[in-house]
C-alpha cells in the first residue's frame, strides 16, 4: 500500500459556496420585455440566487451586474454567469446606466445606507426583508424615498411562493367572503438556525429574530389584517440560542388586533428541533366567513375547502412536482429562486406599466413598525400601540 505524499491542490476560488446545479427539467426562458429593467445585485450570497432566477424565469427584469466585497463570491457568480459585470465597488455598480434597479442582500444594519445611496443615484430598489432594523433607519429611508421619488419593493419572499399566491388570488376573487371576510389570521415560521449562526454570526449579535425570521409571519398577518392597532407578545431565548449568544428572543408568540377589530397571531421559533412532517416551517392559516385555507412552505401545498355543493370537501393542491424546478432549481427544497424571480418580475412590470407594486416603501416601513412593536412587547410584557411608532418615522 502506498501513500500519496503530494500536497493537495488549493481549492478554486469560490469553492466554499454551493454551486447552483439546474434541475433535470429545463426551464423555458421567457422572452424579455423590450423595456425590461436591468438589475444590479448587492450581496452575492442570497443575491446570487436572484441573478440566476432572473436569467431563466423573468420577463420584465434582467440580470446586469453583481457586487460583493468577497472575491470568492464574485468568482462563484462569475463562473455561473460570466456575461455579467462584477465589481467589489458599490459606487461602480451605481454608476452604470444599464442598472435601473439595485437589489440589496446585505446584512440588515447596512440596508438603510445602501437603500439611500441607491435612491440618491436615481435607482429604484428591491431590498430583502427585513427592510431595516431600527426606527431611525426606517424614517431615513422613507424621507429619502419621498424626496427622490424613487420606488422600492420589499423582498417578502413568502408572499411570492406558489401556495401563498394561490391563496391570495382566491381571496381577491371573492372566495370565502373575500379579503374583508377574513376573521382570523394565524401564521408561523419555525426553523432550526444553528447553521445560520455559523454562516452569519451577526445574526446572533447585531439584530433580532423578530426582524429576521419573524418578518415572514408578521408580514403575512399584516398583509391580511391591514393596519395593526396594538400588539401583545411574549418571548424567551432557547437553549440553542443561548449557546450562540443570541442577544434577543428566538422564541416569540405575538397577538395582533387590527384597526377594524380583526385579530391575528404570529409565532416564531429558531432554536428548535424540527418535525418537518408535522409542521411546515412556514404556514399561513386563514379563517374566513365562508371557509378556511392553509398555505405551506416549503412543501408547496395549498389546502382549502370546496365551493357550493362541495363546501364540506377538503382540497389539497400540491404544486411540488410541477413547480419544484421553478422554485427550487433542483430536487433539493432550498434557496429561493422562484420567489425571488416572482417578486423581481412583479416590481419590473409595475415600473414599466407605471403602477404600484406591493409591498412598497410605505407598506414596508409600516410593517417594520409592527415588528418593532412586537420586539418591545416581547421584552417588556405590556401591549404596545403601533400608531406612535408610525408617527415617529413619518407614516401618516
């Protein structure tokens, strides 16, 4: 038996990042709109997913540029999409005439600086959730957006996942009493996050899980209830969270009452040992006057009641087989290709057609204020009214 004494070759640049292997079924590349908006992505960890998603799934936006301080991330993106412009210099990307939209996927505390810089450069913005994580930043981006007249879309990806889109479409078409007929909204996001602390240590020290994971269920509740009047919340730190030095609560339950009196609930747990077959990590349950429905991530199920003579029938729509390559890009249920592409195309089409896109800047800031109310209530124990927070940042 012999042993190889030659030293191992160094890994290629970007080897520490997962390559995005396409699925076995090729995606049909839609024809680009003649006015498709050029997008430059800032932050190429999750942002690389959007660059790829726009290449294969979008009509109204196109990938133009990528920016990151990490040479490895730039190299990994360039291997997959070599025809794009890459730079570690944000100003260089902002200076490009072919970049109409800046898509921001940087750590939360940096969002306000990056958003305002893009607005001042004459660019519209997509920003991943959470939009910001402080009231001062919320007021700042709102003022800058209003002054410059630039548009923004919050990348609330769960709204743009297939089951949630189907569920919303049914309500907007009037099923179960329509949107006004919703009487109770129940949403959660439950996900074990020790892997995330190892990848992004700032998640333990520099932000709060109410702005991270709970931005999904809180946004979903506010999406259906409208303006929230008051929040009651309770939170604790899990054993897992404590082991990583999490400074905020990573287990939270929040109750909401809307201005019109309807109610909702959101729950988050990020230090848990999951039971994926028992509970999907994100679920949105709607209870309406004329029926109930459940949308699930990541299993791509939409469960609802029938109509008319079939109203006592439970129907399960399973979109996983047909939709897995659009939403996940492979057989593995991970990343966010479909959702990111969906919201980018939604925004691009709205810009081209001169209409509103949702969730926009004002709505995103309002949802942040609801999250801040949850954070305060979960730490102080007393209910928190949302309106004073809205007035503080300039929302009418």
